[in-house]
C-alpha cells in the first residue's frame, strides 16, 4: 500500500508524530489541532484501538483510499467521496505576487474566523501549526489563505484554501495554492491535496495548476453515541 492511501496514518506515525494521540495501531490528531484519525490497517485489533480514541459524544474524520470499516462501538455519522490530487514532478508553478504574506500565531484568530466562514474543510484553533500558511490582506482584512496540513516523508498536503465571500473572483485561491505548492516543491517534497469529488470547480482549478488525479478517497465521520 502506498503511504498516500492512508495519509492520516502516514503523517501521524512519521513527520507529525508530535501531534499524535494513540498507540502503534491507531492514532488521531490532538483535539485542538485537527479531527482526523486513522488505524494502521483494518485488522480487528487496530479497529478496537481506533474506537478507543473516540469519547462519548465525540466524532473523528477518516480519509483513506481503502473502504472504511466502522469499528464496533462507533457509528457512521456521514460519509462521502473525495479525490486525491498529486502535483506532477517538475510542474512550473506560477510565481506569486508581492502581496502574499506569511501567517503565524498572531494571525490564528483571523484564520479560524475565515475558515469558519468559508468552510475549506476541518480547521481548529491550532490547525495552523501543522505547516506554513500564506495569506492576502485587503484593507487590513484577511481576504484569503492557503497552507499545509498533513506531512509525511516526501509529501506535503496543501489545505485550508479559502477566500472571504467579499473578495471572491479575484484569483486569490489560485495564486495562494501555487505559492504554497512552490514552497513545498522547493524543499524537495511532492505537493498533494484533497477535494470533495463533487467540487468540480476546485478540481478544475487544481488541474489547471498541474495537479493530476491520483486516487478516489473515502471520507467518513465516525462518532460514539453518548
């Protein structure tokens, strides 16, 4: 199995182990960092370990190429299909303009507010610590951002790409995605990302930047009833 088939497991057991909670069979991100969890495989013991990471009234998000098995004690709250796109090696990503700036801890409240409004995917109070983020400000307001999420040996995921409704239609998502991808490629990693299978506009944008479909992915929210 390729490491990108279970990217959550691959990241938490390698480059992002500092954010991991769990054991050798199943892991989840720290609760203020992200909602993703994964087992190392679908063996009975691994699924038991995965279920043990979810408290009553809580849920986690699974994202992987293999079909998602629901452990005993958990229920599938919702499930959908996504796509995983991988940048072709040697892609000449567009050069960013000078108004793109790095974002950090001091920008975290604004980043969280923008993510809650634009809904690019799971984004929690400390999601920004998973990797580098870039943004564009208009009149002092954070108009758009993009950054890095999961990281595993040789690969870094682009995520958190979103634009405030007041500033859409200006190409900010394209420019920021290209800027983040250039940084990832510059340090020798392969850029990849995920999108909902139904989000044809986002998929077309990423394909125009040089990303290619690698795999269909299964996404499910699993919860433990109170």
